[in-house]
């Protein structure tokens, strides 16, 4: 979208609408395995879309993705390929938000 927002606005808007409709909500903790790469790509898409459109509907989902990704980090700020929502191995605790 950065290269030509007018040209890509409609297809990107449809993609964002799909992301918002398919958003995983209400899953039980530790029941949903999430891949870091996918969550990161969705977050980047939503952030870029918000910067161009100022559409505030994406902000709650973006915040949720941020929180999940931060909580998936280990104390040394590394992470794996995936994490389980609400679950962290006891030998690798997550970093605590300040």
C-alpha cells in the first residue's frame, strides 16, 4: 500500500475485513497453538493498514496480537516458532511486562 495506496486500498481492505472476521476470540488458554510468523505478519498488516486509513477497528486485534507475541517471549527476549496461549514451559518463563 505504501507504493500506491489508492491502487491497493480495496484489495487490502478486503483482506483486513477477512482478518477481522476470522479473528480467533474466546479460545481457552493453552488450547490454541499460534505460530509467531503468522501472528507477526497479521500484526504488520493491521499496523500498516491503520497508519494509512486510521481505521480504529483494527486496534483491539492489534493490541491482542502484541500482547500474545510479547507474552510468547522468553526472559532473554527470544522465542520459538510457535507458542501456546497461556502456556509457557517452566524452564523457560516468559518476560514480564514492566
